[in-house]
């Protein structure tokens, strides 16, 4: 095989692969259209069935009417024979023979239509079952397709978000660290505020020891006044 033949073969292979890929991507759409086509053909079959059923009914009615005429003319022939009118009975007999020949044809037609009706009924019922089963399978395939696309989207987003997630975790840790530092500063400030001036603390200790006089209170004033009243 020369180079050009190999190249043509490769091109044909690529075209087939592209065609198969296109068909695969449009598989559900194609399948939906095929089901619609099948539904349309089924409707046509039902219309044909209804037409044949009508013809079968008419053929059966004609056969019944002809059979009634045969019975009617048989009674006429018997009356002609009873009256001794042989020639009239012969004419009636010929009429009966013609009717019976028509009756055979009409019954054959009615039976043929009945057989066609039974065959078409069976085909229509089978087609309806096949289409119904196919629609159920298509619904299942569509549901599976939707679920798989959702799973694929989630997988792609999760895979692509790993670096973003890592960055978010680092940012969160930095925020926590800053909050911890801020809390420590606030605690230190509160401790300093509660401690106050070192001199104030020393004066308080001296007052507690009785070395430095404390602030004047109502009890002190009252005690002083009592001492005055005694002197």
C-alpha cells in the first residue's frame, strides 16, 4: 500500500470517527425522532385497521342480507311447487342459485377481511407494546444522562477548586491568628486598666495598714461629734 492509499484510508477513518461522534452526541435527539416516526406509522396502521374493519362489517352485512334473501326465495319456491307451478319454481330456483353464488363470494370477502383485521390487530398491539417499552427505556436513559452530567460537573468543579479551597483555608487561618492576637491585646489592656497607677496601689496598702488616714466617712464624722459632746 503506497502513501496516498494510506492517507486516503486515514481520512476515511477520521471521517467515520467524526460521523460516529456526531451520531453519539445526537443519539437521544435521533432516538426521539425515530419514536415520533414510529408513532406516526402506528397511527397510519390504526387508520388502515379501522378501514378494513369497516369493510369487513359491510361484507358481513351483505352476506347476512343475501342469506336472508336465499331463505326468502326458498319459501317462494316451495309455495310455487305447492301450487303446482313448476316453471315458476324453476325461475325462483335460478334466483336462489345466483344468490347463493353471491353469498359464497361475500362470505369469502368477509372472512378475508376478518383475517386481515385479526392480523393487523396483533401487529398494532405488538407495535404499541414495543413503542411503550422503548419510551420507558428512553426516559431511563435520559435520567441517567442527566445524573451523569451532574456528577461530571461536580467532579470538574471539585477538581478545579482544590487550589481555591487551599487558598481559602490559608486565609481562614490568618484571620483566626489575627483574632487571637487582637484578643490577647484586649486582655492585656484590660489587665493594665484594672491595675491603674502604681502609686495609687501603694496608698491603698498604706490605708489598709492604718499608716495613712483614709477618706472621711459618715461614721467618722459621727464619732468625732460624740467625742465633742462628752468634753
